C-alpha cells in the first residue's frame, strides 16, 4: 500500500530516531514493529536482560521493564507522577497524554483522593459481586444469539458486548446507545497510545468531545429524576457543592466508560486465546472449575490487557539505584514485569494453577485499578459459562491477530468453532 507524504515523513523520522537510539545505547526498541505488536514478549526480555533501564528516543522516555523497578515506581506518586502538567519542560516531546480536564488517572492527591472517594463504593468487591447473577444471564443471552457454532468471532459475540453492557448499566447510560458510545470509547482509548499519528490523536480528542456532549443531557435527566446509578450519585455530589464540578463529573464518567470497556474486552479476548492455544490448561479448568479464579489471575499476568504505563519524574532521584532527572518521562513495561524470571518461575509458561508471585496488571498504589473486582468477575463468568455451554471450543481460521496498539493489547478478532 502506498504511503501518504505525511506517513512517509513520519516513517523516516521514526527510523532516524531508532538509528540514533541504537547508536547511543547499542540497542533500538521499536514497540510498533509488527512482530512486537503481535508478540511483545521477546523484545521485553531483551530489554530486561540488557539492563535496568533503556533510553527510548522514539518515546523520549526511560523504559523500565524489571518487576522490582516497576513495582517500586507505580505506587510512588510523590516522585513519579501521573500528572503530565507537573515538572513539564516547555517544548519537550512527551508520552504523557493531555487528557483535557484531568481525571482520576492523571491526578495526584488531594484531588485524586476526593474524586476516587466519590465512585469507589460502586466498585467494591461486595457491590460488584452482587451483579454476578445478572452478568451470568447476560452472558447466556449473548451465547444464545450465535447463529452458527461451527464458526463465529468470540470478540464480537462475547468479549466486546459484555463489558460495555455492564458498565453502561452501572453508570446509568442507556444500553441501546451502545453502538455509539462503544465507537467513541474505542476511538478515545487511542489517546493512551504514545506513538499514534497526530491525525489519530485529533480523532481521539474529537471522540472525547462527542462523549462529553452525549453525557450532558443525561446529567440533566438525572438532576430531574435521580436513579440508582453512578450518574445520579455523581450529580448529587456535584449539587452538594465543593465535592466536584461539572467538568470533573463528565471527565470521570468518560474515564469509567473508556477504562471499563476496552481493558475487560481484552482480558476476555487475550485470555481465551491463551487458553485455546494451551488446550491442556483449558482441560484442567473443565476438570476442576474451582481453578477458574486463579486462571483469571494467570491470564492477567500472561497477556495483560494494559501493557505499558507512564509517569513523569517530578524530582531528581533514583529507581532502585538508577539515577533519573526531574521532567523526564518513564514508560513501565507492565507486560514485561509480569514475565520477569526473577519474580515468576517459567514466566513464559501458562499455568492456570500458578500460586506464586503476583502480577502487576492492575497497577499498584493510589491509582491501582478501581474496576479490578468487576474485570475479574466478568472474566470469570465468561470462562465459566463458555465451558458450561460448549463441550468443545477450538481456534478456527483465520488466525487471531493483535491490533497495532502498544498500550492496550487486544485482538482484532478471535475466530473459533464450538460444539454444544
Ligand atoms: C482487565 C481489565 C482491566 C485492566 C487490566 C485495568 C488496568 C488498570 C491499570 C493498570 C490501572 C492503573 C493505571 C496507572 O497506575 O497509571 C487502572 C486504573 C483504573 N482503572 Fe482499570 N483496568 C481494567 C478494568 C477496569 C474496569 C472494568 C474499570 C471500571 C469500570 C476500570 C477503571 C479504572 C479507573 C477509573 C482507573 C484509575 C484509578 C485511579 O487513578 O485511581 N478499569 N486500570
């Protein structure tokens, strides 16, 4: 396919940066190379083995990929902030996206604490586990809709619809609008990708604005007629005065919709792909369904839906002895830390009964994923119901392919064949 002039210029600039990187450090890491988007783990292993940190010219950041370092950076918000406005160097190319109105993910305390407190109740394990019967029946309905068991796309049938229906219901946005907000949410999520082209960044920003405009009339409806949903809870908090303003409320709703959507889609998709590629592990789950919760943890470790996380260094300091400077950015290889042999025995193997080491796929510290109990529950139910409904399920053609994203790792499609 012929490249446009803009694409050709971008490609040449990228190659020049990679050459410079190789010249400076003896190694170049290109996360967007096709082989790395399909299987990033050999490149992570190479980086881990070369040293504690690698200077990426492409991302203009330090890359840390050892478990011990990622686990130290994640919770240390005083030195490694998620707020890209902090210690900003004018004119410097940065990987930290500008979210517009900042929300949980990009704020430090005390604002972070204030906003997180407003929604945390809805996501406690207790609140979320109460949804189990409902999510299970949704899962059955989705499988009832399959026309032909001899060939269907598990992404379209289960992985994509389930999380979006659940989060829409929890927030209180009409589920029938889901084709619209799923598209906005998918396009908006691209803002997290540090290597996208300016046109795609502009599109992600537009999708965010469309989501905001979509929420505005719903907020007015809830003001007039409160319901039992997160939207009504936030409207009430806003009306009480100093707890949040309308822009913050909209940013929070948008974050929950986007964060609660694509990540869980990919946990179900990547997780089922891993199981289908390891039929002996799938059989272990059939033989002993009590292993499903530990399988979900192992799938989160084995092929994490969130592969990279970003921070701004706010003071000259060190990461376990490696010196770093204020104003520089850090890229953490979550997927790399999850495969660190110093932390996990046989890290590239899939073991649904693994009971050693804890993955880092939901982050750590103040920003640790608020939706983790929900994601775990949806993945567990999806696997349980698939095993219950199908006496066999296997990969079909064409082979599953990963999308070219480097932060949110997920499949384009997952063709399978099953028998009832
Ligand atoms: C398998 C699915 C999921 C994965 C792998 C995942 C991963 C993560 C990670 C790594 C973080 C920390 C980011 C950081 O420290 O910079 C995070 C934060 C967050 N996640 Fe998730 N997530 C998932 C599902 C969900 C769901 C279902 C929701 C909500 C419904 C959600 C909402 C959030 C929110 C709001 C934050 C920001 C929390 C804060 O900054 O205090 N996530 N997630």
